[in-house]
C-alpha cells in the first residue's frame, strides 16, 4: 500500500526488469514498464495486486500452496482448541492470498483446506468457513464495481489470462507432438524470451517438462508428484509422532496443490515453495522409512 508504481519507477525497477533480467516482454501492457501481472482488470479499472519483491502477484501467491495447508493443519489440530487470535491470523493469511487475485492458486488452496478439514472430520469448522466465505463474497460483489463480471468471466474462461492460457496450451501440445523427446533446457516460458527465442510452451509446468526434457522427463516429474502424495499420506497414517503425521499430511496436500496449480503456471519457479517442499518431502520420506 505504501510503495506505489511511481516510486518503483523512480527506483529504476522498470529498467531492472527490462534490461538486467531481460523480461521486457512481460512489461508491454502498462506505462510504468513493470510486470503486467502486477495489475489485473476488474471492470473498467486496473487493480493493483498484492505482490512480492519479485513484483509478481503470482510469485507471491504460489508459496501459499505450502503456507495455507500448514496454517489449516495448525488451526484444526485435534490436540487443543485454538484461540480467536489464531483464527484471526488464519483469516489474515487468506486475505493476503485473495489480494493477489491469482485464481488458480486460490482454488487449489481452497481444495487443500477442504480436504484437510474433511480428513480431520472438522465438519463444523468446514460449515462455518463456507458460511463466512459466501457472506464475504456477497458483500464484495455488492461493494466492488465490476467484481461480479470478473468472477463470471473467470468461471466461464472468458478473461484475457484464460484465453492466453488456452492458446499457450495448444501451442505447447502441438510442439510436444513434434518434439516428443524434448528440445533442451530454456526452450519454454520466460527463459526463452530472455534469450531472444520464441517459447515453445508457457503457463504450464507439465508442458515445460515435456518440451525441455521430453516424454521421459515428464513421466519422471509426474512420478515424483505422485510419490510425494502417497509418501505424505502414508506418513500421515503410520508415523509414530503427531509432528511426523502432520508433516506427512502437509507434504501430501502441498503436492496436491502443485498438481492443480501446475496447469496454469510453472509452480517450481517459486523458490520458497520448491526449496521448502522438497526439504519437507525428504524429511518425511526419511521418517516414514525409519
């Protein structure tokens, strides 16, 4: 709220993004030369999204695939009743995620929370959470101009980002049919643009692995994600300590979120998510084996 786009322009952030990082292709839609996904259009207004030091709302949102299930596990722990302050903190986390307006990540985190509460049989919490969410949504739709249209276009895949996703997926699938063994690293996503090459795929983690590493790399990637889910669930059922069981469920739910969000983004570009996720996965694997 305090650091405005004008201040970022004075600090030279636009030149940093365009010249040093070489990501000028992502800055063509605004007057400031900042990443375009720093804003989103709601009705006739450009709305500033919650972002990170990477000036990317998506880069800020994706780590919530780990943060939200961890917070959900904390507030729904059966050992004790959580204080109102803990629930307030949980609400603040959700507000931070919602302000990013990163729709696929929000849906993935919502499904993670529902699964966790269902597995822990916290039905009353799930019902009250649904009531609060519906009431908040109705209030926001009534207060924020153009939000209802934004939601409807999102659900019917009519937004500009939805259309671009579909175009990228079609191009990626077509290129994968031509290069099933892959074409090497750096051929997709923003990496290709940075080096003056038109990317063969974008906005899809699976197509990135498929086109850069081929069918073998894609299969191994899918096996890793499947192994993370099964290892986490096994640890959540059989581990001796409550901490190990909770961590196993956290790993499984984070992997589920990665599986879902990977359809519209290269999730492992977010270092906070990828580093911590694989560290936890290795820890849970070791604990379950012993």
